[in-house]
């Protein structure tokens, strides 16, 4: 492992995976990785989905509403 690998957030997602993920709500909008890398943010609604142990939890019941 290189030094730069040690600095990546533990929840870093593969960019190819991020490109195909969508909000599970009826609009299926694209998701963006938040700056800290701990949540996926819907680009259309006010939901933020957690990333636990590097796995996105795309359940509407698990999402929090952003302010």
C-alpha cells in the first residue's frame, strides 16, 4: 500500500460504482459523494445516504434529510 492509499477515506467508493448509483426514491436521481466521503447525497431530493464499512446503504428508511 502506498502512502497516498493510507490517506483515502475508508468509505471511498469506486468512481465507476458511483457513476451508476441512483437515489432509490421514485425520481432515481444521481448521487454524489459528500466531501468527507461518509455519505451519498441525492442531487434532487434532500436525502443523504450513509456509507458503512465502504458499502452504500441505499434504503429510504436509513437516509437522513439534509437541512
